[in-house]
């Protein structure tokens, strides 16, 4: 499997949101944070795919 570079800041922020969710009781607020965490992780993956594509095109 190839290594993929991802925006570590986005991943870290998503993990921090998950940690906050684990301490919450309001379902609507939990869902909002979970949705934003998923968004951040998707952004990190998309950026990583772009980096990987650019790297592959240079090979």
C-alpha cells in the first residue's frame, strides 16, 4: 500500500471533535460536531489524493 500525505492539522482537528463528542449528551450538538469531523477528514483525504496524484504524475 502506498503512503499518502494528509493534512495533519485537519486530522488533528477532527480527532479533537470526536473527543469532545465523547463527553457530550446533546444529540443534535453531537451530530453537528460529527458532521464537521467527517467534513474535515474528507478534506484531509481529498488533499492527500491530490498530493498523491501530483506525485504519481511526476514519476
